[in-house]
C-alpha cells in the first residue's frame, strides 16, 4: 500500500510542479531531504512571485455565478 501512495505522490509532483521544482529521483524515498527541498521551493516561489504557500488559498469570497450553479 505504501508503494501505491508513494507513486501517487510522485505523479502529483509531476502534474503540479515545474521541472525546476521537481525533486531529483534519488531524493524521493527520503522524507527529511524532501522537506528541505520543498522548503527551498517555497522560498524561491516567494522570492520570484511574492507567493507564500501558506497564504495561497486565501479567504473564500462570494461568487454569484457559482451560487447559480449550486442550485
């Protein structure tokens, strides 16, 4: 089961990260290395785009068009 979960995680990275944000393959099984890698990715995003991953979601707002679709 862990292998399937790991494979799904890697596929998620490949779908959602740019090539320069993708961790090297040797690092995939090492959680501590990955934490450092993704800390660096977050810092580079913040520097490059002014985006803080913790604030990326933001507050939800009302949307009249979305309200119509929910009915």
